[in-house]
């Protein structure tokens, strides 16, 4: 990549990491189109993107650990199946033709964009409720988590994420909230902690088909400071406005990626 491409790519990775770190997401969905533009192939770009997401998740998770936003019991149950699914998805992605992989990526991005735009109002309202909950109420809810839902959803989300080169925290968050029953403020940190290991597994799964290590290294270096800054900003911005912007960008990025394949 030339100097201008390098600067723009780093700036985009940094901004995505800032936004993601603040709401418990790495937003690999938004970063992916930029990675694909500079990667040697769609499969190698998908592998690089999930690696960048893993590094960004690790940086943000470190800040969330200090703030006590991680449910370690849930993390222990959800991480292994998520990693296994990510490895399997990465292995399958290498056997899919470039055009088909781009279409899958585009449709996935488009779906998440539409889904976020449709549900952001209800989920943003739910995300504001934990501050009003008593410590006793949160503890009681934490004891009644649906662990089976965590295991199954972790495996399925990991599989899809490994396939398209995404950690898919945007899908894991509503799964943790609706099916597992965790309180939102612990979902933020737990999702990042699981996401790091999904990123490690996803890169491992993409090794047979190749990973663009240059894109991974550059993107990770630009994402770490952004993720740390974003994690410190958690709760200091309007989540509804951010979710609307994310949804709109995903719809555009998904349509553009699918059209590129066609």
C-alpha cells in the first residue's frame, strides 16, 4: 500500500476502535471493507480483519477488567465453543471462492446494518436500565444465566465470524442480553474478553488459506490506542446516535461489498 492508503487505513482503524471500545464492540463489520481494499485476497483480508479485532478486543478488555465489567463464569463457558466455531469457520472460508466469500460478507454486513437500525431504539433503552438496578437484583439475575444458550450461541456466532472474518460482537451482545440473561453493563466487558479469544481462534483457522500479515500488523497497531481510549469513554456518549451511524455504515458497506463481488 502507498503512503496515503496507509494513513487512511490507520485513521479508519483507530476511529473504529474508539467507537467500538466505548460500547463493548470491536466493530470489525465496519473495518472489514477497508481491510478488503488493501488485502491480497478476500480470504486473507478476512483473516487479517479478525486478527485486528482480536487485538482491539484485548486492549479494550484490559480496561473493562479494571472497571469490573466482566462475568468470568460466563466467559469460561462461552469462550471455548466460540473459539471452536471460529476455527471451523476459518477453515471453511478457505474453500469458498473469492466471489462467493465477498457475497457472504456483503450480505452479512447488510443484515447487521438493517438489524441495528430496526432494533437500536429498544436495545439502547435496555442498555440504560442497569444503572437503576440494585446490586441485589443484578446478583440474582447473574445467578440465573442460561449457560446452555451461552454455549450454543457462542459456537454458532464463532462459526459465522470465522467464516467472514469477524468477531461478531454485535451479534453476541443481543444473544447475551436476550437469551443468556446477563445484565448489559457486564455484557460490555465480557463480550470484549470473549472476542479476543475468538480473534485468536479465527486467525488460526485462516492460516491454511493465508492471512495478510501486513494488514493485520498495521491495523492492530492503529486499533490498540483507539480501543483503550474508547473503553475509557464507555457511558459518556449517546449510544442511540452511535448505533444509528453504525447501522447506516453497515448497510452501505454491505451493499458495496456485494456489488463488488458481482
